[in-house]
C-alpha cells in the first residue's frame, strides 16, 4: 500500500487513508482551530510585515515567483519549501524551512517541528502558493497569522481567509504592489 500523502505511517492514522477528501478537509480544519484575528486589507501588508510564504512543489512556479519578488520582500519572510527548491530559495538569501515529501505529513516528528518553528516565527501574513495540500494548508492556519492569502483559493477557507485574483499581473507583481516594495 502506498504511503498516505497527508499522514505519517502510524496505525493511529491508518483509517484516515480511506477517508474522502471532504472529511479530511473538515478534520484538518477542526485540528487547526477556529480562532482568527481580524485584519484590515490591504493595510495589513504595508511596511513589509513578517510573512510566511508556503511555496508550491512546481519548480517553474517557485522560480517565477522568487525572481519576480523584490529582494526587500525576503528580508522579513520565512519560506516553507520542498527540499528540491533549495538552490532557488537560497539564491534569495531568504530564511527557509525545508521538508521532504515524507516529512510534510501530519504526525511526522519533522512536521511537528515545522509547526513549532512557524508558530515561533509568528507571522502577520501567510502567502500560500500552488495547489491545495491539506498538511500545508493546516500549517498556514496554525501559524496564527490573521491574514492568510491564497490565489483563486475560495475553496480553502478557513485555512486561507483571503483569495486574490491577479487578472493581468503575476502573483508576485500583485503582492509587490500591496506590500509597497520595489
């Protein structure tokens, strides 16, 4: 049997492998909790606040985003990234947490350590890029950031509470504009 992409291989989570996506979504949302602080958008992004950026797994998407974002943005950002993106992320001299596929599963010791590092960082904003993946969405929610941004991500509420739709500009261009950095 193939390992679960969402849970560690412990017996405690064995039956979760057979659950439907909707019930897993509810389970992760319940685990993440209901608390969320109010925020004022777009003022919440002014002044380059502490930001957690959860990068996607696609190399091209990460490269496009990191190259387009101004260097000033990365001075106050923590990036959560797959280990295969190490060269792209380190080129920006950004603070980062790296994980492997097996480590980014709920219940893994490394996942619990990532969760604690994110909570300790205490971001004011989370930017979630890429496709929905429940353990990473869970990390966005438990970060404690009042403003959690996704792109075309209405279906990811309550993990992400703001969905932006870049019409003609890229995600990076839109964020740079809101952050007021160049």
